[in-house]
C-alpha cells in the first residue's frame, strides 16, 4: 500500500479575493456586521472545500507531496507551474520526472524496483482576478449560506454546480 502525504507549504492571497465578504452578505441577505468574522471564516472553509473537491487552485500555493513507492499521480490544485515541479529522493538527489499534460499534469517517475520516499514539490497558479468561473463563485456562496443557516441539504446543490469544474482527483 502506498503512503501519500500532501501539504500546502505556502499560500498567497485570501479567500475573500475569490468571493468577497460583500458578495456573500448580499447572497445571504445579511445587512449587519455582527457576523462578518463568521462569514469570512465560512468563505475560507468553502474555498478550501471547493479546491479539494475540484482539484483546482483558487489561491496560489506551493505544494509538497511525499510518497513512498513508485510515483504516478495527477497533481492536485492546478493549474500547475510546470517549471516549478521538482522531485527528490530520500537522499535529496534530484530526479527527472515525466509530465503528461499542461495545466493539470500527471507526473510519473519509475525508479525501477527501488521504492523510496520521494518528495515532490511544485507551485500552482490561479484564475486571474475576476475570472473565477461564475459557477464556482455561486457554489462558494451557496456553501457559505448552507453553513450559515444550518441547511446542509443545500450542499448537494453546491456539489452539482461544481461538477463541470472538477479537474482531477487525488
């Protein structure tokens, strides 16, 4: 069984760069400031949920994946900056990987029978400001709304909105 660990080592921007607090408050019909902090936290959680579900990066990030055994996976959180992809083995030796695809590449390294701990690092880019698809923005607002009013049945509708935007699975 393969052991895979994934972590975000850095992130640029804020979830409110993807969907603003003002837009969420309008969507939720909230016209007071008492819940601004709560709604901001919900936006952050919704953006993370959407990134994980769709395999896209809504905020620029650096990713580290540690895998034990042969390496063959689709990189989560695209679009990926191809020039940033680096692979090292447990002795910090740089290794050459094969990539298939551009924005959401598959990375392959066949080290033969020598299974080792590999550390893969790469950077992601994001949709340019103002170009996050409307369906993703609506889904984020619906997720925030569902959590805010505790109507979790609405989450199914949010996931349906996201289906056209699913890029890969990790």
